[in-house]
C-alpha cells in the first residue's frame, strides 16, 4: 500500500541539508532546534534509515540522505509552484536584481531558489558588476534593487551583513613575503582596492599590481598560482585559496558591509517581495546581522 510523505518533514530535511545544521535550519523555518531535530527523526523513522551522519560537529548527509535530497527538492518545488499558482494566479512579471560579481556564488543560490519556488511565474534577471556601477544602474532605473559591498552602511539601505575584509593567498604560498608586495584586485571602481591601498600606504608597504580586473576567475588564477595576494570578504574565499592571518605580517583591513538598496522611484511591484526573501535569508544564515 502506498504511503504518503509529510511535506513538512521533507521541508525540514531539505532546509537542514542546505543550512548545514538543525539550529540554522530552525531560523529558516521559525522553529526551535529541538522541533527540527524531532521532524528529522520522524522522517528517518518513516523510511527506516538514517539521513544524517551525526558523529561529526557539522551534520553531513548519509548515502540515504544523498539519495533522497534531489527527490525531496523536486517535491518541494512542485508543491511551492502549485501553491503559488493557486494562491497568486495573476502574479506575472519581472524583477531585476543587481549583485556584485564576487558575492554571487557565496550568497545568492539559496535566495534565488527560494524566490523561484515562491514566485515561479516571476522572471528574475540578475545583473552583475561593481558596487559603483550597480548603484548607478539603480539610480537610472535599469535595475529594481541591488546588493552592494561597501565600507559603510546608512539610513538609505538595509544592512544585511557586516563582514571582515581579509588577505587571501595560495595555500602554502610565498607571495605575501615578497617586497614590493604583489597584489591583485578589481579596477579603479572597486571599493576593496582603495581600502587595500590605504592600508598598505598607512603601514609603509611597497606594492605592485599584478592583476586589475573584474573577472573573478582571472583574479583567482593569479592568487592560486602564488603570483599575488588579494583582499576578499571572508565568506567569499574559495576553498582553493586560504586566508592569510595576522602571522603573515600583512596590514589589517577594514570591515565591509553587504547592503541592500531599492530603486528611489516607483519600482517593480515584486521588488519588495524579492527584498523580503533576501533579508530573510541573510538573517537566518547570519543572525548577528539581523
């Protein structure tokens, strides 16, 4: 006899898998850690298998959990699409989101997934670039809202995350020992560039520019090849690179802020909903920013 699967349990399972833990998943689901843990236990009892390996500090999917995850995501996608279709049948349109290139991969996938599930008939267009360029596009009405990486925050934007700016180099590399210091960074409009140069000058460092580009792949290649070091937000450091701590002798860098700006004039009606999704995701993943 077929047995029905409780979608609430499935949603808890997928959220735990995406968030990496019960506590973080609870913030997404507005549940306590104990309630999320109980839901996972019920789902495991339903299938008669363990879905997570609890022997390590960070939860990892078991082979059974890996097998279930793709199907569970499709179940939720169909459920959410059907719900949106029946409850908001006339919600059709488009929204344009600006995102600095270096924070797309670390921060955007769960936001885009959540928004697409909730509003499957809304076309979301993402525009990437530098913070300065994206703010100009917002002012000119070319996009509806934008994320930024800036050295300050203020009353005209929503603060999403305060994030350390760190030096990054090749694992076991020697570039940071050289003088002049070889550095890679964005072009003249890059806020990290000016913060980096200011820190180097104030601390008496000589430096030479190896790569000045907005192409993150090219910039990352110079670092991975141990040709240069560069400033990154700590959450955006890719696994093939490593953070150079105080022992490296490099000068400290200032903190930066990920902010959210909305169009100053009459905007797309779905911009507020996308902004809500963005704010909710950041608050759940990084509660100190809430």
